[in-house]
């Protein structure tokens, strides 16, 4: 199973879709799962960092 450190989309707390890249940065075919343990892991990872996010209106390059 991929770890939450990988870029992912969490869809309706039911599906995780990972964006995958090769070692040289090339995009690979995305992967997805409906495995409840993977969904839970990613949902918890997302919630744990949400409060640390910068609001879009406050973001500066």
C-alpha cells in the first residue's frame, strides 16, 4: 500500500486516488483503492495537517 506522503485525492471518504511519478519525475498511471484501511489512513493524514494549511487568500509566492 502507498503511504499518505504520496499525493492523493480523497473522494467522498470512500476512494483514494494516488498521483504516481517515476524517479525522474515522469507521471505514471494513477492508482486508486476503495480499501477502507487505506481510505482511513489517508483521511486521518489529511485531517491532521488541515489546520496547518495557509488560507488561499493569505498565500503569497
